[in-house]
């Protein structure tokens, strides 16, 4: 039932790019992306709706392919502040507000 | 400044105790959630409430119950705490078609 994220963890040097994937076995209507820094609450990054729409937040963008039931988060020219755990969230079928989150991807950006 | 407040950051309870985790939001959101966060498993939904006195089971409801007597307050109850319920518990609230806002989390240790 939970979306599956890959990779589980990634280590980057500052300035490098990364892609985080989120796949669901169920039909997707929208995808939320959140970031949780160590010791803090998860914070909303962006939401993607049906239609393959791409959105951006700073140098972070995302795509959504409802046919493939997956979304990808793109981190460009990563900064130290990007470190944290990234979660995708998807609403359950028929209940637009009932969010189920993925397994998480831990991202560490180093100097 | 929107707020989701969880009553405790850290709790230590004994096996068999009845445990109450409280969550209050000030955004007049209809939807509230309880998640459990464990390493490698991401955020797993325990219970969801979409209105006062209304609730739905999530993916891992066994051993838990919830109460929502007022719109702003959502309580998670561990009927008889067990060591395998040692975890980080996150509360969230969400309006219709909005993002989710999370509390700071309660780290519960059952000994």
C-alpha cells in the first residue's frame, strides 16, 4: 500500500545532482513531496497533480507520470541545506485527503 | 503561523500501560493523521480522521485507537503499550486540497 521510494539513501557532494523516485502500485491522482531535516518535522515542498505537470521549489523540481504511477524529485546543484529525508505522499483512491507516505530517501550533502 | 502541537516530545512508559498521545492544530483543518516513523519504513499511517468523531484505519492500526471529540484535537491511544510500539509518532493535519502540516513528533519508549 505504501509508495516505494528509491534510492533508500544517497550521499552527494555539494553541487552534484540527484534524482529520487516514488512508485505506487495504485493509481495516483496527485503526489506530495516533503523534506524532514534531522530532529525536525517534515515540511511540504510541492504538490503535483494529474497531467504530467512539473513544479519547482528553489533548485528542486519534480515530475509526475500518472500512467507509470510514479513521480521523481530532481535536486540540482545540491546545497548542504538539502540534507534530510525526503518523502513522497499520495492520497488513497477515493479519499483525496488520506495521505500515505513512502518509505523515505535519506539524502546527505557533503562538502 | 500555522501550528500542529504534540503534547510531549519524549515519553517513557512501561509495558502494559495505557498511553495517550495528544495533538492539537490551530488551522481549522478537517483532516488529521497519526503516523509512526521507523528507520527504513518511512511514515506509516496508523489512523486518519476526516471530521469530528469520524475515523478510518490506516495501514497499521493494531494495538492503537483514536479519539476526535473536537475538531482541533486528535488523540492516539495505545491500549496496552508493548515494546514493539517504541517509535517516533507524528501527528499531521490537512485541509481539503492543501498540504499536510506536521507536529514535532513524540518519541515514545516502552520499557
